[in-house]
C-alpha cells in the first residue's frame, strides 16, 4: 500500500492558492462543500512514487481570530482535523502582511512549508528574495513560486515528500520575554490536564488563550483546570495590557507578529520602492475621489450589458432547442400522461434551468476578471461608504446591480460577501431590484394605464423606486434584526495583475456544476409542481363538448376563440384555479379578482408567465405585453387602483422559483429561508393596500 500524506493548503485571500492547485499537473480535483456548511471545499489527489498525496485547499483566512464562515471553516480544520503538513502560501508583493498569519501557523508547531508565490512580479520590479535567509530565520522550508509561469510548483510536491520523511524541527518563533513568561506559566497550568500533555500543544493553546480565542476558551471551560486557568488569564490580561499600554492582549500579540514580519521582510527582500509602482499609478486614477465612482459604475454597467445582451443569444438558442424537442416528442410519442409529463413538465422545467447558465457564466467571468486583476477590492472601497448608510457593504453593489438583470446569478454573486450578516441582508433585499423578467408585466400595465403619462418615465420610476425601497429595507433589517456585534470589513488591496485564464476556466466549470447540482433539483421539482397544478384535473366532458364545437366551426377566428375559451375554463377549474379562488379574499382588499390572483400565483414559477396567464384567462392565446387586445381587456376588467397595486405586488413580492431555489441552495438555515419566503409578500401586500386606499381617497 502507498503511504498517504495529508496536506492542508492555507493562506490569506488572493495569494494564489487556487492558481497553484490548477498548475499542478496530473492532479485529480474534487470539489464539494465542507460538511454542514455551503463553504466550497477543493481537494487535490496526487501520486508520487509510493506516496498518495491528498491536498485540501482551505478557504482564505486572514488570521486564526476568525470572523467569516470561510475563516471559521479553515480555522476548525487547522485546529481539529488530521493532517501531516501545512503548506502556507503567501504573496511576495505583500509578504510582511501575509507573514503575520504565518506566525500564527508556526505557533502550532506543525510541519510547515512556506510557499512565496508571485515572485515574478517582484523580479519585474528589479527585486529579489533571499530564500535561504527566510529559511534560517523561520526554521522551515521555503519555496519561491510563480503559479502563472508554472515555476516552482512541482518543487512543492518534492518538498512535501521530503518533509514527510524528516523529524519536526525546533520552533524558532518566540515573542517578547514578558509574553513568553506568561505563555510558559499558562502552559504549565494546561499541562495538568491530560488533554494538553504535549509541550507543543500546551504552548499553542496558551498563546491562543492570551490571544482571546473564544473557541479555545470553550475547549477548556469544562475541564478541571478551568478555574485556575481562568483566574491566571484574567491577571495576565490586566498585567500585560498595563505593561504594553494596549487595550487588549490580542493587540499586543498582533503588534508582536507584525514587528517580526516586518523585520523579516526588511532582511530578506531587496526592492527599490522609491519609484511609484504601476498599481499606485492606476489607483490614482481608478479610485480617484471624483472620477473613481463614475469609472466603477461604467465598468459595472458594461458587465451588466454584456451579461444580459450577450447572454440573450445562447438563451434564445437553448429555449428554441428545448421548445423544438418538446414539440417533436409531443407529436412523436403516444398521447397520454407520459407524453404530457415529459413535454409539458420535465423538459420545460429543465430548459428553464439550463437557460440561466449563459447569464451566470458571463456574469461570473466578468466578476472573476475583476477579482483576479485586483480591481474588485478597489470597487468595494469606492462603494463601501455610500452603501454603509443603508446597512450594506461596498461589495453588495455587485449582486444588487446584477439583480436588475436576473436574480438567480445575483444571489450567486452575493458569495463575494464573506461576512454572513452582510451576505444575508443583501440576499434578502435583492428581490427589490426588478429583474428583466418583470419588464413584460410593467410594459403591459404601463401601456394600459399610463399611456398618456410618459410611459418611459413611469418605467424608470418603477425600477428606481424598487431599488430605493430595497435600500430602505436593508437599513431596517440592519437596525432591527442585525444590530450589535458589527463585524470588521477587511479590504485587501493586491497589486494589479493579469488574470490566469486556466483559473478562470476552472472556476466557471466548478460554478456550472454546482449551480446545476444544487439549484437544479429544486427548480425542476417546483416547476413541475406548478405545471401539474395548472393542468389537472381535466373535465373530459367539457373538453369533448368544446372539441365538438371546434370541429363544426370552419371559421379560423372562431376556432381560435373557442380554443382560448376552453383553456380559460380548464385553467379556472384546475387546482391552480381553485387556489386562485381560495386566495381571492386575501387579494380582494387590493381590488384583485380571481384572475389577477391566479396571475400573481403563477408568477412565482416565472414572472413572464403573468402576462401569458392573463392572456389565457381573458381568452386571448398568444397575447403578449404589446397586444392591443390584452391591453384593452385589462382596461375593461381592472380599475386603476388595482393596476397600481398589482405593479407594487410584482415589484416587491417573492421572485421566481428559480431564484427562490438558488436562495435556498445558498442559505442553509431554515429560519432565514422561512423569513425570506414570507416577509416580501407581507411587505408587498401592505404597501399595495396602503397605495390602493390612498388612491381611493383621491377619487381614482
């Protein structure tokens, strides 16, 4: 049997860990999620000689004082999982800052390899890194790499095997003597417990306790040594904070590590930084106090246009393929329940899922380009100040803008928000950004009821009004549900760099698989349920009577009218029609009849369905938002107050099932899933009711 080596690859965000993994040749990549969370897990499997090497790429983590879910997952793995070697990847451009986390890893006293990535960028500046000096000072192997140039990557594997065969080296990282004195004293107390007999483990745990690590504090809480350790800790906190004139021992240790890291960089990197770097020159323009925001808005507008203009072509092709396939199979297969389920249920549902892929791929290609070039960090900086007034972070701007095109990729774009509170707040208000699928409904209602009041301005008001309302709701959510315990917003400013196209392709492939796997199953089932409810039960006697009338009629127009009447009656008598009549009392205060009630319900499957449903209910098959006949029918059957209330409902209530399924896939907590399912509908009804009553008082 081959000898297995388990490796943890860890580092701060944007240091190139994924690029290094992608550069590894003959590697098998497995992508999933860490157990119990939606955090992405990448595992690489390699064979070298008699060794099976399993490398786990941990999420980016700035420090063991974890804030985000990704950081907590990485921390839990490092502290609790079984592995042999730590590969710590750092960015040569920001070595001093990255090494602060390296100090924390060295406190663990595990077999560790330091991989200094992007050395090509240092060399282009005329600089050099003294690898031997770093190895001497830290006491661990150091590898200089450039994942983009595939340089030094294979050396990582060789060094893993070599280090696996050698004993653990002595620790070379020590702090100020006053801190070391407390560490040893606390470690001595911990060694009284059988859980911390090892000198290395007790020292590391003592450092974490002095660093005010709540997870480690909970570990010792139920041990017999807790009271003694707790009392000693309280005294150490006070003494050290007084001696170093700092507010917290966490700050003391952070300053110690920062000083060690800075000195190490000064001794080992030779770089002339007198001349302004390219990144600094670009920053002077791209994050300019005046021009920075317009430039960013232009980039996002361009990405938005590309996502939904370019994406429209493959979407139409995919739609046509599935439509033609459904029509072909409907004629080819024997008539019956299997035919109906396949051609009216399964294929349309699957088509609805696959149609979203072009938008998602284009959007994420653009987002990844902005991320890999280093510009996304600047964009977050630019938008952070404005959006913070509404309880949102700068990075929330990306999914919010995406929401105007399609809510499905917008929910997925919210992954760029690492803080769980910020991510959930953003996802909860994304529905207020009117997606493109709502446009046909707006066009229909504006054409019918605002034709003489500049329809273009009315459309603009609807979109801007929804977005502004979303920001207000975000502020309320931040104040009411997410107050207290504000999480710090850390912005990494990496240098600008050319993206790795292999990494882009790999990331798009991974996101494609995860979207189809996670959201696809739910979307397909839910869409088929809507189809079933609208198709059954069938009144065969009614169908026979209408078919007899249709066969006796030679006038094509009359035949079409009879077919439309039959569809309307079948829909009215279906389970969905029964639901519409059942919930009509809920919508009656808004002036809705059972037809509008059904249209609102069917809009949950896809917002475009609202128009086609109204066309069917008003016996106008094939009607669209520009149909003069349907516009006329709406004017005859819906009063102005109800039309305005309907606009508000469509603007605010739950998005389509595809978007809801994506939200459920991205947010595993049932409490938030339930809140998300209920609250927009309550807000939509209350606002629609209020506006309806105000218009009634005004005499409309």
